[in-house]
């Protein structure tokens, strides 16, 4: 089936280039101007705005500000948002929606595997994410390997195929990172490592192998006969070594976190620490390394032993130390529909309101190298935003609308979308009709 929706171009200078060449910014709803008026607006890159106006056109934010300063175009489709809160779409830096799988049991390191090749974009998980206000996500393979494969960054547009959601560079590169893990998950029977020390040794050996491959590729620039045999694992590792592909590293215990930081220092790859349950114990070391942390906030006990010291205070302690902090769902660990709770619970743990909302949006955008496109309500950025019924940190607040590239992808007033927002497992998925509760009748609404 032909893709119905254009893909996002990824480049730090993309917007300037498009203006210079006269090309259209890739967007949905071209030629349409929509103005949201009367809302309390949280632009993230500036102070909150009361009685604000947000104007989007051709999938791009055109203007944002108080109603006394922003003139609404005469041809705009005006939407009253009085009593509502508008903020940027949420960025989930670690998700598993779509049922994608990475490496298998044949080896502990499988850098050549792409989760991109195994995602079901028609999964109800994507609908749940939109219902939770998520607009951009990092879909990961699992953490049962030292390296389980390549992640993929997705815009949660309505789409028929994975290519309708992918974020693609000007050279056709599909944006994503590399998933690594240490600690308990990757310790298994051979060929997997049985100890933490062996885990680090195997990872180190793989990076050394990649450096040798890199030398062979460099030598072949002037002499093609010296080119090494093509190796998908090594090709992916060259992207890691060059910094194009960021390593997203699952790690919980403080000693495991420090092991990851040692590997990063030795080989120079770009790194995001994922989970960091005991990150509060080594916050200064993480800050000194200049490495971002993507934190999961869980509001009930249980799970693996190595995460027993997870604390609500982690985000606050890391933020105070100077670490760039984002949040993630690890969906289903946290249901995507409840993602805003992560910010609220972090505030309960001592994080400032401003830092918590920044972590949900702009910090996530920076972690995914997308901060020139998303993360704040800034003119020129993609029109990715959410409309809330009230304060984003209130338990009583609902996501009422989610917009991506200037198009509505979730509207709680639509019965089928409301079902996604409030239903249980399988809600809205026709393949799980026996566990849904949608009744498309007047009484059922």
C-alpha cells in the first residue's frame, strides 16, 4: 500500500534548507491554518502564557503568545480552548509499543538487528500512546542482550505502514539508536555471559572488533580492493563509533551504571542511560560524564531485585547535579496513557515543576537529537502539541486532544478515541474484540 503520509526530514539545518530552496515543509493539513485561543499555554522554552493563542499552519507552529499580542489570521479555523492547557507533545525516550523484537537467543550481541523490521504500526499500543499525549517515541528491542539491536524513532502519525511513522534523514537514514543492556537481564546460559565482569568483557571486545573494522574501511577509501567483507553488525557499529547512532543503555544498579560510563569513556560513543534506578547514588559521576539519563518512575513496589532502590527522588537528584533528565514509559511497564504521572511523581520526589515538564518534552527531544523539530511550542517547529483538560500534573486531568504535524490524531470526544483512553487491555483493537467494551450505539456512548 502506498504511504499516505510524508516522512519527517531530520537535520539540524533542515528548516533553514527548506526555506532556502523553496520546498514545502513536510506536514499534514497543508494549506490549513488553525488557531487555538483562550488556553493556558506551556511553551516549555518560555514562561507560561495565560489567555494564550497558538497558531499552526501547514503542520508547523506559526505563532504562540498572549491574545493581546498575537493576531489571528482571518482565514484561520478558530478553536476555543478556554479553560484548557496546551503544551508540547510528550516525548517517550524508551517504549516497546508495536510488539517489535530484536536479537534472538543465538548470541548476546546482535548490532545488525533492526526493531524497525518487526513493528506492527496497527497495534492498539500506538493508539494508547496517542491517548496519553505522546507524539514522538523511541521504540526499543528488549534488554535480554548486551546489544539487542537498533532502535527506531517514530512520530505517532496515523499510518498504514512503519514508513508512515519513521523519522528519516535527508540521505534516507532511518533515525534511531542502539540498544545495550547490562546487569541481570543479559546474564544467562552460554553463549550469553554468566557474570557482570564477563558482560563488560564481551561488550569491550565487540567495540575493539568494530575499531578494527573501522580501520579497514578507512584504508579502503584509497584502495577499494582493501574493503572488508560487508558485515551488518559492524556497519551498525560504525554508526555508533561515529556518533550518529546513540547508545541507549539499560542499566539499574549504581555499579552497572559506572561500568557503562567506563565503556563510554574508553570508546567515545554517545550515550543515554536508561532506567538508572540507582542513578541517585552516582549522580555526580553521571553529571561529570556529561551523559543524559532517561528515568522510569514506577509508583508501586515489585519487579526485579536490582531495581529495589528505585526512588521518586532520582529525577530531582540528577537534575540538581546537572544531568539532562528525560522520562520514559518502557510501555507496558508504565501504560503510555499514564505517562504524565511520571512528571507528577517526580515533582513529589522534589523535582521542580519546570524541570519535570521539561523532562517530558524538550529533554526527550534532545535525547533523541530532535530538539530542532519538537519539544517546545516554538515558531518554526513541528505542530506537535496536546490539549489538556487542566493542569498537567493533576490526577484529575485528561488528555483531550493530541496533534501531530498540525493534524488531530486523538480526540477524547470521539467515542472510539475515548474507548482507547479509558478501556482495558485490547481496547479498540478489533483483533481483541472479545475483551473490548465499545458499543457504537447512542446508549453505549
